[in-house]
């Protein structure tokens, strides 16, 4: 059974940095796409960034130039380096993976089959 466990969230001031990690387990083969999503109170879950098996990446416009997604296949871990954080980045951040048979990737939550429990990021002004 696939399991995703996020860590690294916390509280920082505007301009600060955090690095989120997502430890993945239970895969029988490499997954095509993994991503980071976030959800603020009262808002819909939105895509932040994704990375494909071939290391292709895409970012939401709001985080481009500030966030970097990466993966360490040897450690089965996904990362999100977040720099120059802003109060509007405050949200619960989720790691997600498509199914092991999927060849799709994107910013749409419905494309992803497996989700972590989330880690809270709070940015104060």
C-alpha cells in the first residue's frame, strides 16, 4: 500500500524559508508524477508544483522563482524548497502521487491517487 508522509512545515516570518519533505513507500515501480498541493482555510486545494519521472517540472505562477520541487529516487523522497515566503503561502501542504499505471501529470488534484496527511505552513507578516 502506497504511503506518503510529509514533514518540514512550520511557522516563519515573511521572507523566510522552509523545506518540505515527503517520504514515499509501498510502490512496486516508480511513479510517473508527484506533486505538491496546498489548501488554505475556506479555499479549494490548488497545485503548487509537480515533477515527472523524467524530472520535468512545472510551478504555479504564484510560486515560480521562489519554490523548487525535487526528488531523490534513491531515498524515495520528494522535496519542496520554499524561499521568500509570503503570508499568502500560508496553507496546509500536501504531497501527492499519481497511480503506478498513470502516465498523466498536471496541477489538477483529481489526477492524483495517493495523498499524504499534510503539513502546515504558516507565514506571518
